[in-house]
C-alpha cells in the first residue's frame, strides 16, 4: 500500500520534473538521490560555517582530541606491529589473552635491555656532541676561511669590497650565541613555568600509560571491529564497504610494518658503516638515521646532514667515506630491502611521496610528515574504489558498447 502511494506521488509530479529525473544524465548521477546528496552537502557546509563562528564552544572537544591523538596513534602502530606475531601464537593454539600477555612481556624485556645497554652510550655521545658542537662549528668556519683565502675567490671578493672573513665570523658567533641563548631561555622557561611544564609532562606520561590499554583492546577485539563497522551500513552496501576496509587495513599494515623494519635495517647498516670508517659518534648517528628513516626519502638525507658536518671537520677523506657508506646503504635499501619487505603494496611513486611529505609537513608540521603517507594511502583507497564504482555505473548507462570502460576485475 505504501509503495502504491509513493508511485502515485511520483506520477503526480509535473511532467517537466518527471522528464528531468528520467533523463540519462540525471539517472547516472543518482536520480532523486542526487537531491538528498546536495542537501547533505549543504548541511555539512552549514555545520562547518557555524563551527567556525562558535568554535570556542567546542574547545573541550578540541582538548580531548589533542589528549587522545598521541596514545591513539601509538596504539594503532603497536597494534599493527604486534598483530603478525599474535596471529602466529593464536595459530599455535595459544589463548588470545595469554598470547597478548606473552608479547607484552617480550616487548617490555626488549625495551629494558635497550635502556640498560644502549641508552647510556647514546646519552654520553649526545652529551659530548652538544658540548663540542661550538668547537666543531668554529673548526668548519676556519676551514672554509682557509679555503677562501688560498683560492682565486679572495681576489674577486677584494675587488668588490666583500669582507667574507668578517661576515663568516660574525655569522658563526651569532649562530653559537643564538643556540646558547635558546638553551638558556628554555631552561629559564622551564624553571619559571614549572607548573605548566609539569602539567605537560604529566599529560605525556598519562598518554603513554594509556597506550598499552588501547593496544590490548585492539589486539583482543580488533578482528571484531570490521564487522561492527559493516553493521552500520545497509546490507547491500556491506560488500563494497568491506572491500574498502580490507584494502585500507592492508595499506596501513604494509606501510607501518614495512617502514619500521626498513628503518631498523637502515639504522643497523649505517651504524656498521660508521664504525668501519671510524666516524665519531657512530652509534648516535646510526640511531638518528634509524629514527629519521621512518620518513621515506627525506629522513635519510636529514640524518646525513650532521654526519657530513662532523666528517668535514675531521677530514675531507672521511667525508668521501661517509658518502660511499650512505650511497651503498641507500642502494641496498632501495634495490633489495624495500622491495622484499614492502613489495608493491603501496604503489606510490617517489615523486608523489616527496610531494605529500612536503605538503603535509607545511600544513601539520612534524605529525604531518610522519602520518602524511598513511593518510595519502587511505585517501587513495577511497578514490580508487569511488572511481571503480563510477566506471561500473558508466558502463551500465552507456548504450554504445565501443565506448565502454575495460572489463573490471
């Protein structure tokens, strides 16, 4: 009876309106559903506009988001890192809760060993590097001045009255003074604003305490989450939504697991290479290379900068050795490690990766650089599935068989 009433309403529409909705182009766009889509877009736009005008009301939500974003991201990263060994233990008939407990014990033991064995060396090398940094910088400036004084550039600079000696000396002194003032003001700020400092540290500690609980929940209930999300959608949409969720999960897991393992390999190879060539602060520079290599392409270049400065001060031959080590490591990583570990699951061109990193870094800072590639991978999955639906819908409404898209697999 209700369907008959709906049909009567449709038939009672003016003839021009019926023709409008019955046209091929409008039916291709969704027919009357297009009106609902436009209304939803309008409502979303109005919501964003109103939020911009009264954003102060939502300040508690903004603070809550800032509090949960750090433990949430760390929890997701640990979830994807621990999920493969968890699946292996479950396959060996180990109860899921006990398997998670075993993984936690192993992780805590590894962290404890790193803190006890590696951290003291890193701390000592970092302290020495900070203390010797002004000396290293002055030595570099003196070497540059000696090179300019013994080259043909000195005569050219004298002709144009360009005192590069004074300029370089002033720049070096100013830079060192700026570093000292910055560190001093930071210490003063911490001392005077101890309440704010303690609250910030407390917030970070609380966030880190929450991470194990988030990770445990994801490991224990993570397999049920896709089913829960699918139940939010109508039955006819669940197959497509399930495919999207599966591809998103595959992209994120491939990136996190692969990039962490690649970064570890780069750190180990760089440390071994630094030790072989006799690079000062080899362990610290190798650890820095491992941390920064989480960011593809740009990370290794950033890590090589302080190593290059230290090498130049020691000897030009050490700089050549550093360049050889860095090149060999990048070749091994690019030709063997990354293809074997990450494969072609992301299928992102290197130029696209650099563009995404620069854009995300400009918009969101360091978090944007770290999370830019995973975010781009998720957006790429959504766009690819949307384009797939567009091609299917186009083929369904296209009467000319010679103008159809290729057969979709």
